[in-house]
C-alpha cells in the first residue's frame, strides 16, 4: 500500500506540476500567476511581484507618467520663456548699443554747440566793445553837435538882433533923410 500511495502521490504531483507550470519567455512583458503555480523563466531576468505590489507599482507608474507630462509641459514653457528672455536680452543689448551711440553723438553735439556758443560769445564781446567805442564816439559827436547848435542859436540871435538893428538904423536914416529932404 505504501507503494500505491507513493505512486498515487507521485502521479498527482506529476499531473499538478504539469498543469501549474508556466513559462516566461523573452517576448513576454508580463505573466499573471496564481498561488501554487510554478514559473519557468526562459529569458535573462524577470521580476515577480504580488498583485497588491503590482497595483501600487501601476499607480506609481501612472503618477510618474503624469509627472513626466507635467515636466514636459513645464520644460516647453521653460524653453519658451528662455527664448523670450534671449529675445529681451538681445533687445536690451541693441538698446544699450543705441543709447551708447546716441550718448556719444549727444556729447559730440554738445561739444560742438559749446564751441559755437564760445565763438558767439567772443563775437558778441567784440561787438559790444565796438558798440561801446561807437557809442562813445557818437556821444562825443552829439556833445559837439549840441555845442554847435548852441553856437548857431547864439549866432542866429545875434544875426536877428543885427538884422533888427540894421532895419531900425535904416528906418531912422530914412526918417531923418525924409525930415531933411522934406524940411
């Protein structure tokens, strides 16, 4: 009986091991096995995890994929912002160059303007000196003309008195001659 029991147990084990044996090949990506199944791994390596761990891994994988999508989105936004920052930096560099150029031009124009103002001031000072001399000459001539006018007025008065005196003398001479001839 012991032999029969041994044969029976050996037969049952042989049947059960053939029915529960599964193979994991190189082309397989996953294989679901149950309690008591035997797995034959026919590839370089494989991982065996429980259903609970597989669910947790799947949740983590989904979270990782979501984080990766968010990361990609943020990366694209970052790239866009970097591009805009580069454009702004280029524009600022152009503006700074333009400001420096404008500043140099303004400095040159200011130097030129100051030079022209200095020349104008020198010309005005010379003109002022010449006008002062001319004014002094005109004042001297005006003083001479005032003296000449006074002299001419005095001469005019003298001539008027002489003329009046001559008329009075001629009138008296004619009256005396009229008296002498009529008398």
